[in-house]
């Protein structure tokens, strides 16, 4: 029994001090971690690119309104046409609203002090972006005064 214990200790010591196979074990541990990092970075890049494209679309709709356009259907179409690589669930809407002294008002009726109502255009875009590991629903809203 004692001889067997010595043999086991000697084998254990030999196993612990052996350098053979160390690189393979380290490689087997590192590769999955590096794979997750690379795929995750690709997803983050996809989200960042998608957000930039969504903001470009919203700003195209805003630009239409700032250049004097009043038809919000056309503003929406302009924005959607400018949205490169629009996700399948991508949505964009444009709304015009007016205020008199900070309160909601009709855009066609002068304010009580006979001033012209302040007109605002709000464009909202949303989409789900990402890749195989990270997926996020992103929203972007831009509001500008056009009159």
C-alpha cells in the first residue's frame, strides 16, 4: 500500500511539473473568451452604425421641415428614404405641433395676442438593432422649432 502511495505521489508530481500540453490547455481556455469578445464587439459596432443611420433618417425629415416643408407625410417619406439599412421593424414618424405662450394651439389660428403660433416638428424613429448576442430596441427623437 505504501509503495502504491509513493507511486501515486511520483505520478502526481510528474503531472504537475510537466510542461507538455500546457499551451493546448491555455488555448482551450482562451479561445471561447476571445470568441465571445469578438462577436460582442461586432454586435456593438452594428448597434452604433444602426444608430447613426437612424439619426440620419430623422435629421433628413427634420431638414425637410426646416426648409419649409409642411406635409408630414412627405417628411416621413424623406426620412425613410434616407435610412440606409433600415431594420425590418424600423419605424419613423413626423408630427407638427404649435404653441401659443407655451400652450398647445391650432397652427392656423393666430394667438390671442395676434402673434403667429410657434410651430414645432418632432420626428421619432425606433428600431431593434444588434446581432447574435446583443439586441436592443433603440429610440431617437428630434424636435425643432420651424416657425
